[in-house]
């Protein structure tokens, strides 16, 4: 929603209870309760959303997470209201599952860690005890996002207990650092990109042409539309390995727009994206950035823009800092929202 608000004045939100806190934003014109999680929504909910869009003169419907992206991809024929470009349903499913994404990388001869699947925790422990799995390795669920259920197993002592999901993916641990890349695609062609690693207190924007070449193979093979992200590991020697993909909007999309790469504007207007932030530009995380704001001359140009954006809609950042926006309950990713945009708005 923060990224959308950089382009449009008014936002209508259709979501579940977990997204209701967004109605406190000054950019939220109205919040409409869907009535069921998007993971369980069907053609009836698609028709209801399209009818809501017509009644409120909505010009475009945008997803905000994996569930809402998959929902829109499932029922394209139900929407007379234009929707933000998204991958086709079969492409989304292949990218959104860690095992099928690993197999895709193997098919395209792209670097990826050795990966195995186990139906039970006992099977995984047995494989580790026989040396079939080499420590350290990573265990994770095949289809949950947001780092849900991800654990590093350094030795037999870390195999005590259980995990709350099945099947279980076991992946070789790659020493190095995390690398995140995101692309805007149009009919299989990459038309915009951004990449960053994690600095000590935030993120650092980087340029990775080698990763772009690999990613173009995926985008072309699946004829991708919309936003696609990849999580990679980068070794000290520069070798990269594809870990998983995120065929959806991402958490720092608004920061990327403030840095000059507005994926939403580019997708809706077909305007070319800029080159992006310079290699090495850093952005502190939210808590440290707010503390540093008392000495604004120590902030870089992007951090000053982010602070000004906080001032536009201050309540939501503080709710996030206080943990008031986190969903309670079991460790299962829950649905967020679909964001819709009125037709009669004007860009900032």
C-alpha cells in the first residue's frame, strides 16, 4: 500500500481481518472485509471484488502478497476491471514452491544448492545419521514464505524436536551472504531491476549483471509478467546460487520507489525504469533510521526521502515498530489484502 500511495491519492482495500489495521492509514479511502481468507476464496469472491470495483469506479486491482497474486491469476476471466500484470497461474505455482523452483533451475542449468525432500522429520534425521545429508544444511517448508519454518542445522544436536510442517525441504548451506534481486517483467522480458544485500544495520543496494543474465533465462522460459523476486546466496568468490523465488510484491517495494525505481508506475504507464540507486548505497533499518533522524545531516539522500515518507503517514510505521501489525496464532502465513485504485485519482 505504501508503494501504491506514491502514485495514487486514494486506495481501497479488500482484505481479511489481518489487514484491517491498514484502514488507519491516511491513504486508505475504505476497507472492505472479504469474509474468508484469499487462500480459500473462489470465483464468487472474484465476482464480488469485480462488482465492488465497478461500483466504486476502480481502474485497477493490485495484489499485495502470494495468496492474492495466486487468487488473481486463478480467475482472470472473472475480472472486467483491469488487474496489475502478474504471472500466469502455472508459472506462479512453479516459482512459488521451493522444490519446483529448484527443479526449474536445474532444467535451465542455473546454479542452485543440492536439495532433497523428506516426508517426515524422522526420515530427514535418518538421512543425516547415515551421512546422506552433510552438516550444515537448511530445512524449510516447500511453499511457505517470509522465512516461516526455516532453520539451519549445524549438527545432530539441532535435530532434536520436530517441525510443524510436512514435507520438509533440506538444502545444502552455502557460506556467504544473502542477495535479493527483483525484476519487472513484460511478456518474458525484464524491463527493470533492483538488487540489494544486507548491511550491518540495514540493506545495501548493489549491481549484479551476472545474476541478471541468469534471471533473464527464467523470465523468458516462463514468459513472465509483473514483479518477480529471487533470493540468492553469494559466496566470497562471487559465485551465486538461486535459493527461492518470490513471484509477488515485496516488503521494501516502497523504498525502491523512493530510490527511483517505481515498479508500479512503470508497469501501469509503461514508462521505462531508471538505472536505480548507485552501487553501495545503504539504508538503515526503520528503528535505527528513526533514531538517526535527530541528526538529519548524517542521513543520505535516500534516508531523508524515507523519513519524509514516514511523515506523510506516521501512524502505520509506529504501529509496525510496536508490533501491532503482526498476526497472532500459529506459524502459518495469513492473507493480507487486495489493493484497488479509484479511476478518478491523480498521481502525486
